[in-house]
């Protein structure tokens, strides 16, 4: 087992112990905010293109330090040299890789922390490999592709004592802390219903797999893109953006946005495992013979989650809407007052009033809005994050200067809630064997079943076909490194 003391701690102790050496303040040596190379965190990014570009930029400290990195970006990995080109150019000294496994093996002693901004299906395989090596990790939302993976990442992070953060940046905002203080101080009484919605998907969904043959572009390593997913021929509908609309690689509208949007509900209401989940999709599959090959999320869904009473809080129902579906418009809203914002929103219904906010917990307000005219904020009880900077919050947590806003102890259960919705959605099309008058046949039986969930055991107790979606199989070479 590796010694958990970091090279930074070792170097600090060594310099202090050196006889006859006076310690000179860092700001004298290099200016305000200067961090000597020996104390800089050495970061690698897997999935350096797309969202990985901004994650790496912010974690490097360049955003806060006027374009000069305060941490070391030592390695960048991506299966597509074109999408990652911008990040490669920003950090020219970083070693470049296509295969994360090779990068982590070759640079094990040169990496302190890993950012993972790949498509969803690779979050857990890369994350587990990094965590097992004792690396601090930042993983984009959703934390994992399925419930089992989210649980394993949470347990592994705890076992290896690493600092973790999920990329749901609203968790570092002042507004999510304000909402939590409002609700937990009783301003709207007991909350028994929450509505959450998004405008996603803004990509194609409800598709059958393409059949035409397309040559793989030379700048893409298709085998590495597939990673843990089943073997499939390359097609541009999967990459660089369309992967969100395929169960092999993505987690649909719910997986893309719910970690952002339901975050304030999970935090303020102390939600963990739902007792029941029920999904609805407002369309039918016409080709019943191909139901089992329906591999893309529906165009629109509604998911109801039920949670038992917690501490002094009563049971609550959380309802999710996507694809243009919306909750009932509150009577307290005037005709010219919008519900949420373009990306979505949340409405908390309490016994003494309602709260509405936008996506990322932004702009919380009481309903009707005139209640805000003379509203007095309750006493601040939750520490705010400096500059509301999510990536730098993770860096500060690694240094021991702050707590991570969305560590896996919190983000793991949040992600499990989100992915339980996808499990219920996929169960709409699960088939099971039936028998009628002595004849066995496969039946389309999943529509609208209210699934009973044993969260601790990760088991659907009333509809076994749904359990196939708790944990997936992995292609050889890309499983979880426990």
C-alpha cells in the first residue's frame, strides 16, 4: 500500500528541518498568490476536449491568476486529437496520451490528481483506476453510468482517502446554500412535493441504431472511445456530441441535467435512497419485435421519486420532467412571470409556501414573488465557497483548506437518485417471460410500474427485469479496477 503522505508534505517537512535556513514568505519570493512548483498539485485530465477544456483551465488556476497557472497540468488524454487540440495548445508542456490506462501506469508517480471529463460510460472505469492509485479525482456529472458504479466510486474514495468532487458546479454556489437555509429554517413549512424540469434533450433521442458503414476518421481512436461499451461500428451520430442520446455511452436528458437541477432538493431535504421510482414516456414503440433493441432514451419522460420521512422531515415526492414536459404552473405566478429559466428549474411546495429557483439552484425566490419585497434572509449557517468556483474548491480541499462541495459522499447518493430514474425509464421497455394457457412468450410489461427500491442492497424488489439495469457488463480491458 502506498504511503499516503504527499510529496508536498515531505518537501515542506524537509525544508523546515534543514539546519540554519530561514523560512521566507512565499509572497516575498514570487508575489501575492505565488505557489512554488514543489507545492503545486500535478494534474492530469482524461477527456481533455469538450468540457474537459474548461475543467482543466479552471483547476489549473489560470482563471483566477490572470492566465498564469498556479498548478501543474502534467498530462492530457483524449481519444480524439481534434477535439482536444485547444487544450493541448493551452498546456504545451503536458504529456499527451490517447489511452488513460497507459497514462496512469507510466506517470503514476508524477500525478497527484485526475480530472475525468469523458462521455458518461467511462467515468467509473477511469475514476476507479485513478482512485485505486491514490489520486484525487474530479469527475464530471453524472458521476457514473449506472447505480452500481456510483456506489463503488463512493466506497472506493472513502477507502483510499482521496479528495473528490463531481462536476455539478451549482453545488459551490451561494444560492444553493441560501435555499438550504430557507428550507431548513422552516420558511415554507414542511416540503412534501418538489417539481424539477429541464429543456433537454437538445440532441437526438428515441433512435434505432444506425446501419450504414462509415470510415473512422484518422484523428479518432474508436476502440478507446468505445472503452467499456459494447463493440459497435463507428458512426458520427455517436461522437463528438450525440453520445448523450445512446444508452451505451450516455444517460440521456436526466443524466445530463438532473445532477445540476435536483441538487438543491437533495441537499436541502437530505435525500438519499428513494423507496419507489416510477417512469412514464408519452409515446409507444411501434415495432414490438424490436423493443429489446431500443437503445436510445425516449424523447420525453416524467419520473416520480418517493422518499420516506427523514429526521424531522416528512416523506416527499420529487417529480422530474424533460423533453418539453412541464409541471403544473403554480397559481402564485403571474402570466408574465417565467417558470425557472431556459435550462430548467425547481419548485418546492411546502405547507407554508413555495420556493422556485432556476437551473444550478440560481435565483431562488418565494412565491408569489411579492413575498420577496420585505423578505428577511434567515441567519447564515452554511459556509460559502470562495468565488463560487467549483474546480478551485476541489483544489482547496486537496490542500486541506476547505471541504469539497460535492464530494462523492454527497455526489454518490445524488447520482444514484438520478440514475434510478434512468433505471425506471429503461424498465419501460424491459421484457419478461410470461406463461398463458401453457404457452410461454415474451411480453412488453414495463409501462409505468412503480418500482420498489431497496437502496442499501441496490435491488428492485417487485419487478426483477429492472435489476438488469443496476449494473452493466464491461468490454474486456475496461472494467472497474477495484
